[in-house]
C-alpha cells in the first residue's frame, strides 16, 4: 500500500483488549469462542466480566426488606461464592484471561467496565438466561449495542458453529 493510500484510509485499528460480558448461560458461550479466536488473531487481552445483580432477589418476588434479614447475608455470600466458582471454571477454559466480577445492574456496569479497562471491542451473546423469548436481542445485549462507544460483536447461540 502506498503512503497516500494509507493516509486516505487513516490509522489502522488496534484491538488490544476484548471484553466479554457473561452471565454464565449457554447463550454466552459461542461469544466466548469467538472472542478467544479473535484474541489470538489480534494478540489481544481477553477480559471476562460477570455482573452480579443482587437485585435479582427483589426481581424474584422476595420482599423489598428481604436483604435486611440476617439470613439474607448468608444467602448473598453464597451467591457471591458461586459466581467466583463459575468464573474460575470459565477462566480455566481460557488460560491467560483476566476475570472481573462486579456487583450492580448489568447494563450500565458493562459499559462502565468497558471504559475502565479500555476495551476496544465487546463480544457478547444475543441472549442469556432468559433465552430466545425476545426476538432479536435480550435487554442487556440491546442496551450495550445501543450505547457502547466501541464496536460490539453479537453472537447468536445457533449461528456460532
Ligand atoms: P433478558 O435478560 O433481557 O431477559 P436474556 O437473558 O435472554 O434476556 P441478555 O441478558 O441481554 O439476554 O443476555 C445477552 C448477553 O449479555 C448474554 O450472552 C450474556 O453473556 C450478557 N449478559 C447478560 N447478563 C449479564 C451479566 N449479569 N453480566 C455479564 N454479562 C451479562
Ligand atoms: Mn439476561
């Protein structure tokens, strides 16, 4: 490529960090395989992120003051421990990946973490635990696609092979 052509096309895109948000559901797995391949191609770092939504208790219909009863502390701890275990199981399949577990609402937290770690690309499933009840995207995927300042690669579960 000539100097002029390079200038016209602008600077090359560098992909140094790939962020994969995962809810540990089967819907998130194909995205992980894509990310793992892209990471090798680009020599990028792979960052796995799980956002622990502790408001799930409220969503599951438990009373709003549930998190204040003593037994709730134990339950929360168990939920936290389980996500640490899930994350280590996943990380074992992707050696060298950085892992992050954050607490909060998945939609804003994924975008915040993308900014914080300097992700150049987000790779995620179109659906998660809720599955294919929604036509195109689950709500987390849709929000990230709409608001992410960096490109988002979405991978459908049935198109991943
Ligand atoms: P919804 O949650 O809207 O009912 P869904 O569960 O089918 O629908 P999403 O939650 O949008 O779909 O999932 C799309 C992708 O977003 C998943 O492949 C998943 O990895 C990622 N994701 C969803 N929730 C989280 C989370 N809590 N932490 C990290 N990634 C998540
Ligand atoms: Mn979901």
